[in-house]
């Protein structure tokens, strides 16, 4: 199963949008470096994330040195983000990040990388989240949780992104397996 390395925002945004559970039903394994987990996730919802399947991975000495090199090269990156990029690079795993500077460096380092909106697209494509009624949705803005919807109902078209008006509406979008 492919492994996706996540920065913190990729796990927090779906949680705030009440669709983190469906994210862990995707056919991927999710991993974070141990430093990111300890600094940013353990006290947030760390044990629950591990129960859902999140892997916490340790970097070896040369990998820590590479992470520090990334951090020196791009001072705007946090140390946890540098560790996430290094984990992706050294293990040839895909990086998921909501941080534009981190995605830019990942692309420069030839690390496959996707933004946070890639997840709702995958949820829709894997039929984990289905069509949501448009009267329950509103156009998305940058700071709101998002879910995909295709007003035309045509799965061949790129879904438009909508935000939920309230959290209870997520259950209307989750398909039963």
C-alpha cells in the first residue's frame, strides 16, 4: 500500500472538517516523522490518529542531517516540515502538505507532493465520499474545511470544491461500505 507522509495541516484540516475518519479509509498508509508527532500531534489527537493507522517514523542520523540542511536552506520551513520532507525523500514516499514553501522545495528535490485539497479528490475518486446535496453546501474559501462535489453528477469531470455549512452534513456524504 502506498505511503503518504503528512505535514500537520493535512491531518488537522480534515479533522476540523469532520472527515478525518474517511481519510484513513483511503487505500494509503499515512506516516509522520517522530519529531512532527511529538511537537505537533501528540497532544492534539496523537493517540487517536495512531489508532486510526497513523505511522510514526524515526529518521536515522544521515536523514536528520539532511533535514537540518533543508531547514538551513529554507529558513521559512519549520523543523517538523523539514523532517517530513526528508522522510518522503529518503523513503521515496509521497508528501502531503498545506505549506507552499514546503511543496516548492519538495518539487525542487523531485519528491512527489500534493496539497491538502488532493485528499478530498481522492475521497471522491475512491467513492468514500459521495455526492453531497448542493443545498447543504456553500462555495469554499481558503480557511474552511472542504469536500468535493460535482454538480453535474459526471464523475469524469473535475469536482468543484465546496465547504460544509455545518459538521452534521458530513454524514450525508459518507458512503457506507
